[in-house]
């Protein structure tokens, strides 16, 4: 027995024998999902795959075109911490993390994230051998910040904030 909300069950219940774009849209755009969510786009992906399969059995099957239902994820703009925010956050770490070594580790991570613009996964993956302590100078730091600005399209404003944090 098919789940009642699956596309083939919908076709059976509607008495439809051939998949058309209109029937696919009717099923995809059922009112049980928010149109601003990704549900409609995911449903259309399922329907398109099923229609491709059925087109080998029924040549009259219409395969809905890619892009008929689109979903654009709307990300919230990032919150940019000020130098005071970072300092306040780092000051609270010892209160929140009881062991001194872990507290120092978290405070260092917060400072590194704020000063460099690295991603959290990059900071977590760092190992001692990744840093050449003998060569670490202003030129190396500036080259790294240049990389962040050009390759990750960070603004000059955020670069200047990072440079200020290093001083």
C-alpha cells in the first residue's frame, strides 16, 4: 500500500493515467506546505524523477522542466561583532567554561575567529604544524587578510576591523 501523500497515490486517486506538467504542479503545490519553504521544490524533484521513469513506459508522459518550481534560500545577514562585543564574549568564557585550559582554548578560538575571519571548521581543524611560528609577522598576516578579502569577497570594512583587532 502506498502512503496517501505520495505522487503515484495522488495519480490513482485522481484517476490520472498519464503524467502531465499540470497534474504534477497540482500535486506539488498542494496547500499542506508553505510555498516559501523548500517543500514544493523537493516535491518537484521527486515528480521529475518519477516522470522520467514513467516516460520509458508511457511516451505521452510529460517531464516537468527544471526550474518550474524554484526555491531560493534566504539567509539571514551575518551579525558583525564589534571589538567590544568580542572582548565581552571572551571575558565571559571563564565564567561559562569551568576548566582553565578549555576556557583558554575557547577564548583563543573566539579571538582567532574575530581577528582572521576564518570559519569555525577551519579553526577547529587547525593543528600546531599548520602555523609557522618563526615566520609569523605583519606581512604574513596581511597576505592572509588579502586572501580573505579577494577569495572570500570580504569587505575592506571587515578587513580593517580584523587589522584593528591585531594591533
